[in-house]
């Protein structure tokens, strides 16, 4: 059974998404749905939007009829136990950090019946009208009971390409061209609630950039509660906050005091060196006069 499930995971990861599954265009009139929502099946994308002179990150719910956008603060992505697979006995998947046979929850790169199909897109008509070359999706933190790994794999022989890994340092930037629609493998190392802090920074066609931030909410496993995921918070540093610099009682930054102190030490050393050399020259002159 373990080997069979391992082959299933490999097959899902190695399958190439069909062009029809990724080719799409978004209606500029699609609205923003309000109220709590649980997204556990069907096609779902995360993406930046530009509406009413405001940048935001929203979730495109293609399972709704008609499709709608949703706020990540209200929508919980639920990963049912139907998504459980076992880590294959293959060194190519060592980056998952789990022994072969370990049970993990996987949102696969290709669509699977009964499992939410999660990706991202940069196809909002408002964004296409404002953005330049593309956007940077920046993972700023993950809070959860296990490791999160997001990776791509193309073809039957392609090596996995790790995009995000919660075991690595933050932030973790990912460049995405405008008018892109992509799906990847999302691997959750343990069941429970996961909160993912995400920024998207858009290059503007007219110059400059614009940034939006959000928290993606996941309830992984049948026992995980969507309400807990919706109410959770994650503490991460502001993407635009300057680094914290200690100051003394007079308000001078610590690094400036350090520089001034070092300069003072160097000046004292220089004066001592000059004084020593001057004394040596005088003694030499006195000896020369005595000899004469």
C-alpha cells in the first residue's frame, strides 16, 4: 500500500497540466463575494487585483456559479483527508524533509477529484491595465503545525523546482509575469491550521511599484476547524518597515555611536604615534649635537 500511494503522488506531481486547464481569461465585471466561505473542491486561484484605485490580494473562486472573487480574511481553503498521500521512496523528494512513507496532505499541481485545485494568476483586467512586466509574490511567513513546501514539476523526467519552503528564511520572493496562470504542488507536513503571510508587489507600467498584503488561511485535515483558521492571526514584520536600530538616551542610533567611538580611537592612536615619532627624532638630534 505504501509503495502504491507513493507512485500515486509521483504521478500527480509529474503530470503536465493540460493547456485547457490553464488557459483562461477573467471577466472584468466579476464581483467580490462577501461572507464566510469554505473552499474545499474545484478550481481556486490567488491573485492581485486593482479596483477603485486600490491594490489587494484576493481569491478567485471558479467553483462558484458565476465565478467570484473572495477576501482571504473570509475564505478558508480546506484540505480534506482525501488529499493525503505518502512521501515516495525517491531521493528526488528529499527536499520535503520527511521520511519515505510519511503521510502528508498534498494539493497537487494537476486537478484531482474531491481536492481543491489551488494556483495563482496575474490576469485581473485591472492589474493588466496597470502593471508592467509582472509581480513579485513574496512569502513572508508560515504559521502551522508542520512544514509547508510548494514546488513545481514539469514532464515525466523534470526535477522538482522548490518555490517556497517554510523551513527556509523569510522573505522568499517569487517572480510572476503578468497574464500568468500557474498551479503547483502544495505539501503540508502535518494536519492542522496554517496561516500564510503573503505580499504581492506589482511593477507599474507608469513607473514605481504597488504592494498589497494578506494572510491565506488553510484548514488541513478533516479534523481542522475552518472557524479557527478564519479567526487566526500571524505576526510578521511589515514589508516596508525600516530595520530596528537601538538608540541611546539622547536618541543617537547605536551604529552611529559605534562609528564615532571607532573614529575617536583611531585619532588617539594616530596622535600617540606622532608623539612617539617626534620624541625619537628629538633624541636622535640631541645625540648628534653631543657627538659634534
